[in-house]
C-alpha cells in the first residue's frame, strides 16, 4: 500500500463528527499517549513488549495523521517531503548530538 492509498482508505472511515481539527488533534495526542503508556509499562514496570498492540496503536495514530492532513488539504506525501527537507537543512551531515544542541531555534 502506498501512503496515498492509505490516506484515501483512512478517509473512507471518517464520519462527519470526526472531520474537525479539534477531534483530530485530540486523537493524535490520545493515540500517542497509548503508545507511550505501552512502552512505559514495558520499560519500567516489567511488562512484556506488546509489539502487536503497539503496531495497532501506531495504526490508529496514522489514521489521525491522515485525518489531520485531509482537513488541512495536504497529502501525507507532502508532509513527509516537508519533514525530510527540514531534516536535511537541519542535519546536512546526518544527525549529530552537537548539531542538535547548537541548532538555530526556529519552528519545528
């Protein structure tokens, strides 16, 4: 599946109430929180790593990313391109901790 196919397929399941930026933003944070909680329990509370559950939650997170992109009228491919361009500009030699510490402070 391509990223464009995913974005189109995910949009098919968004109901009218879902098509709201507040819902999309809250959904993003909620799903990211679920992933974080599963990792916390594994790393600090002795739980087995629930790989399949994490994959499912990452899928839910992707659904909200796609929803947000649709609401903004942008493709996931464009979001990915903008991010990679930003990273190339920020870390032209690849990531180095010292570049992260001393990078210019701007958005993102």
